[in-house]
């Protein structure tokens, strides 16, 4: 039996419940403020922290002094319905943010920044987790297509092998949510896949934060077919170890 860990960037606990989805166990997790940027959970910091059980700040990430006040201004405007996305010097306002798809893509690479993770303790296959795998490159403005890759290939493929842990990451939902696109279908697809896998395997779904109304929320989602006790993202490692005993 394999533990499948589906790492879904931006999956929100409250949205999971709103769509009537979930696994046998569902926890809402807090996220240490040290992992924030602009006052919100920052993806390249949260994932390595989840899989090491300690606060990890990606070494390529540097906070500068204007980010604190900038976050406050941004929140003030967002609350008044003024939302935008910036790409270089271009600003896309409100609904216009969907137009970013038509613009030229840029890439940000978040390479592995940790020596050892909980995944390394087992015979594992790990795909594309920011700061944990070495492969993740965020493509802006379009979210990458990897979501469909593992839906159509990995899940079926790894069903037939004797891995301890298969951990697969997808960024697409976060990309949709940032651009205020309808992401309900993506939520359902993740749980359809989890349900299919759970017939033969243990399944965990974990996010680094939710993404709702175009912004990261302050909580992340943990769902599992096995009992889990974590209430903070740093405690997920211990749940994984217990499930694997
Ligand atoms: Zn994220």
C-alpha cells in the first residue's frame, strides 16, 4: 500500500466544505507568520516547512522594507473591491486579470532548499513540489499544465508500483483563484482522483494556504483517509510518520 500525497497549491478548507467535498478526516491548519510575505503565506516557504516540520525560509527569498506597508495598502484597497495583478510594469485590474493569459510568460524557479525531508525516509516518488523537488518553475501568467499530467498518467501509473510515498504537486488551482476564474471543477477533480486512489491506497491532500477572491488565505487544508492530528502546517510531518509506521 502506498501513501499518495496530493499537494494542491491554494486549496482552501472552507471552499472544500462549501463544495461538499472532503476525505474521512479534514483539518484546517494554521501557518506560522514567519512563512508570510506581504502578510500572507508564501508558497516557497510553506512547502519545505510542511515536509521538514520546521520553519524554512527559502534562501532566494529576501524581504525588503517596503513590503510591510505595501501589504497594508494592498489589503486596504482589496477590501474596497480594488484588485489587480502586476506583471513586470504591467498592471491588470479586477476582471482584466484574466487577460494576463494572453501576455508573454515569465518563469520563477524555486529549487530544492532543504537537505532532508520526511519524504526521503521512504521509497518515494516526488513531483514538482516548490523548494522540495528541484523541478518547480512557476509560469506566470498561465498556470502550468502539470495538473492534467498527473491526473491522466501518474495516478494510474503509480497504482502498479510498490512505492512508500508518491507526492504530487499541482499549481493550477492557485493560478485560477488568483485570476478570479471559476475553480470549482478543479476542486472536484482533485477529490475524484483521491477517491479513485483510496480504493487501493492511503491518500492525503495538503495545501500550503487557501486562495480565495484572488488572495492567499491564512489557513491551509489537510484531508486524509487516515486519522490526522495536525492543527498547524509544521505538524503534518508527524502525521505522515505515524501513517507510515
Ligand atoms: Zn501557494
